[in-house]
C-alpha cells in the first residue's frame, strides 16, 4: 500500500501498489483525486523528489503541489516551437518545470493552437491547457479551428472529446465547420457533424458552410451537409444562396446536387439576379442550361 501525505501531515490518499506501477501512474491517479495536473505535483521520498519513471514500492510519500512558474516570452516560444516540431519528449520536459500551457508566445499563439500531433495535444490538455483559448491577435484563432484548417483529424477528435466549444468562431465569424468546408476536409466535416455542430451558422458576411462548399464545388461535403439537414436556401447579406454561388463559379455538379435536394432555383439576390442569370453572366453555359431546364 502507498500512503500519500501532505507536508502538514494530512493523509491525501492511499493507493494499492497493484494499481500503480510508476510515479507517473500515481500522479495521474492523484490528478483525478485532487484536480492538480501531474506536472504540478512532486512526490517526495525522504525529502527526495521522485522521477516520473521511478518504480514504486510500499512506502509513505509526501505530496507537494507547485504553482506554474512565470515563463518569459523566450520560454513561451520554446514551448510553442517544441509543440510545432512534434517533439513529445521536449514538450514533456518543459511542462515539468512546471510551465503554464496557456501562455502565448510573441505571435499570440498558445501551444495548443499550434499542436498538430494528438499525443502532444493530449499532454497539453493534461497539463491544464484551455481548449477554447483564442490566439492573442486580430484573427482570434482557436485550437479546434486550427486543427480543422490543418486537416489534423486526430487532434480535432481529441478536442471534441475533451469538450472544446465546437462552434467557437474566429474574429471573422468563421466556425470550425466552415473551415472544414473551405479546406475540403471531408473526414473532419463528418466528425464535426457527428458532434452536432451548428450547421446553419453564418460568418460576418452571412456566409454558411453550405455556401462555402458550393463556392469550392466540393460535392462530398455538400452531400454531408444536406444529409445533416442544412437549410438550402439561406441567403447571405448580399442575397446570395448556395445555389447562386455554385452557379456563379460554374460548379455544375454542385448545382445539380442542390437542385436534386430541392433548392429554389428562381430566388433573386439583392440585385434581382437568379442563379441562372449569374451562371450565364459568368460564361458557365452548362450550369445556366441546367438551371433553365
């Protein structure tokens, strides 16, 4: 049996040795009990701090909780660089200082925002990283939005499972679903839809994820959105609908997809132009013909 005591002599926990084999395992258990990440814990045996890799034996240990050390901008940059390079061991070492995982670097990026590796993102979350903290710049990027944009499916799923705000937009009103549509990430679009994101949210221009898919002509994403029940005929601030955007950019397959889904073909925009007119004006003969049939 392992008995864990505070410096003042209060028993913090007692854990059967069979349930934990290393100091790290024990710290993870204590993190569940006391809500303090293992990076901020120090376990002392006769005054000596034990390494996380140390093997345990029946004994009494003292538990000390540390505050995060105040990191310089150079140290903050060191952590974001280690995260960006995908160096798990370096990230682990820096977090053990213990260094605040929410401190932004000089560019306004927090470590979690630049994480492209699920193992590293998991370490940062374990250390107490704020999953919804935005970048400290004019774009107000989020970790989920950046993972979506970069196509990092495992990180996206990890953040969704961790409870990240799935509809948190950047300063332009762009949500993770809109980013998935813009960058053509079909698998990530599926994950977001399974997480029940807001499918008809709009950015500052009134643009929806379906409109973005129409502009890019991504039929796979468009099909996923339509199956999820998006409103086909929502208009942006300029009066344009998804069908109008598909027609304007000559995305014939997307025009066909929307028509098959029952999109209104004769709706005018703020200038009184329909999808058929927009297709013809921009020289998209096939799209115009399809809309006029």
